[in-house]
């Protein structure tokens, strides 16, 4: 599982989470905060450090659960990008950036994990066949 595509998927997931941390922090502190002078919403970047560590280590378990967690950022980005109002203008562009980065992370993670899922499924099928064979000869 060391193909160039597999490595590119890991890099995509890593780039997605790193730039999402940067985007969330800058968005809510400087670029277009909800309140002048910054917003406590910048703290939403903190949970992204846990998957960052796991992605750096290529930890399969971390990448699995973080692929679901990232959907919260995707949802927030979609809501803020399409709702207008307070986030009109720069906020809308940043929200679409959040959507794009969360999709990049999600796709990179899912495609990175795919070979492992296929291998695990194959091993499980082999174990079932082995167990079935051992039971038929007794």
C-alpha cells in the first residue's frame, strides 16, 4: 500500500486538515469574525488537532473517526456559505473554502483507507472459510 496514489491521498488528507485549522483560526480572529475584534468561534479549530496528529502518524483508527468528524465542518461551511446575512461577502468565500477543505480531507482519508478496508474484508472472508472447512471435517 505504498503506491503514489496512496501517498497522494495521505497528503490530501494532511493538507486538508492543516489548512482547515489555519482557515478556521484566521476566519474567526481576523479575516471575517462574527464580532469585531474576533470571535470565540475560533476555538472550533482546536478539535482538528487530534486528527492532525493521527493523520501525521497515518493512524488508521484516527483517520476513520475523523472522516466522520470532518462532516461537522462541512455542514457548518455549507450553512454559512448559503445563509447570507452576517457572513455575506468575505465570510461566504471563507465558508466555501471550509467546505472545499473538508471535502479534500474526507476524500483523501476515505481513499487512503480503502486498501486497508479491502484487505480486512479479505482476511475476514478467509477466516470464515477456514472456520467452515475445519467444522466440516470433524
